[in-house]
C-alpha cells in the first residue's frame, strides 16, 4: 500500500471540501491567600437555655424535609437532562461518523457530495452504527459483570475454606488477598487485550456497515476478515496514526503554552502576590481559555476528519473494490 498516496488523497478530500471538517468536529463529540474564617470568642452572650428550642424542632425538620425534597428534584432533573444530552450527542457523533465515511469514499471517487447529503447518508446508517456500539462496547459491560461474579465467587469460596480450615487464619487471609490480586491482574490484562481488539476492529466494522451495506454482525465479521487479510498493513497504519497523533498533540501543546502564559500570567501574579484581581485580568483569562478551546476544537476536527478519511480510503484498497455509494433504501 502506498501510504503517502493515501494521506495525500485524504488531505485533498478534507481540504477541498470544508464541510468534512464540520463532520470531523461533530464526530469528535462523545483546570495563596485564603479567606480567613472568623471563629467566635468565648464569653457570655447573654443567652439562656430554657428548653423552648425543642419546640421549634418539628418546624425545622419539616422545612428541612421540604428543602431536601426540592434539592433532590433539582438534582434528579439535572441528571436526566445531562443523560438525555449525552444520548443526543452520542447519536449526533455516530451520524457524523457514518456521514463522513460515506462522503469520503464518494468524494475520492470523484462524486459531488454536500453536507446535507453526508448527514442524510449518516442518518440512514445510524441504526447500524448504534448496533455496532452496543455489540462491541457492550462486551466490556458483560465482561465486567462476569469479572465481578468470578471475584465474588472466588472470595466466597476462599472465605468458606478459611472458616473450615484449622490452620493459620492469617495465612489463609494472605492467600485470599494474593489470589484476588492475581485474579484482578488477569482481568485487567483481559480488559486491555479486549480493548485493543475492539479499538482496532471498530473502524473497519463501521466501514463495512456504511460502504458495503452490511448488517451489524456481518459488519463485525467483515471487519475482522479485512484485518486478518491485511494485518501487516493495518499495523503500519495504526503506528502511523499513533505517530501523527503524537505530533498533533505536541503542536497543540506548543500553541497552548504561550497562550496560557499570556492569558493567565496577570491573574496568577496578582493572586500569588495577594493583590486585588482586576476585571481586565478575568476578561483576559476568559478570552485565553476560550481561544484555547476554539483552537483545540479546530485542530481536533481536522485530525479526526483526516484520520477517518484515510482509514476509509485504506479500507477501499484493502477490500480491492469500489465502495458502495449512495444511501440504502
């Protein structure tokens, strides 16, 4: 595979069609002196305890209950709001990812694609993208449940053995601790291995679902087959993007450091010098923070769009066939 050609074509696609950067941004969706407290001095305050304070306790308890109920309702409402928001952002992210995959393949093939068409294509593939997420990443939930059950059963069996044992109870507990630590280490290694496999498999399964119009399970099988048939090239592609991600991170940090120094230096100097912080210091710090957020989002959008496009073009070469274009009815 000509990796240089893949990267060049990917850059041409996103640079000549700026809406790909918008899709990349959407696909990326799923930081002295202390106030002195005043303690009270001793001495007589002139207050006499006569027992009447207990008469107010029911009223206080009633008001406290109302406050707790109101606070609980507010907290529950916020939890529901952020949960719904997270679901919406997740669906938007998956739609943008599918639309970007479809658009990259079609644009590289010389077709004309608009932002609306890309979003429409992603929307039509949303069900399969959701299914891939639930199947592939649901494995971690299932593995976690199994792991907890194994730990509980292992601890229970060892504890039962210790209770029935006539030997040194401390030694038995030590063996229990060592066994649990070993089991936890094994489970962590299993999760790490599983995470690597899913992370590598997921992008290829996505492209099988979008470009070859396959179902969820069929897409996973197709993605795994493509990886096996092109393992060496896939590993090189992964290493290439790890290096590119490091470079992008270094460039982002190189931009953030001087901006942060200029934006936060005045307010930091005043804070550590026990001086009064001026309004302009806060404005400057807020502007610097906003600038870093915008710059970081722009860099991340470019990187996500470029990486997704490159993987899409590489998938097309791996499969040695022109990707299926258009939207399945």
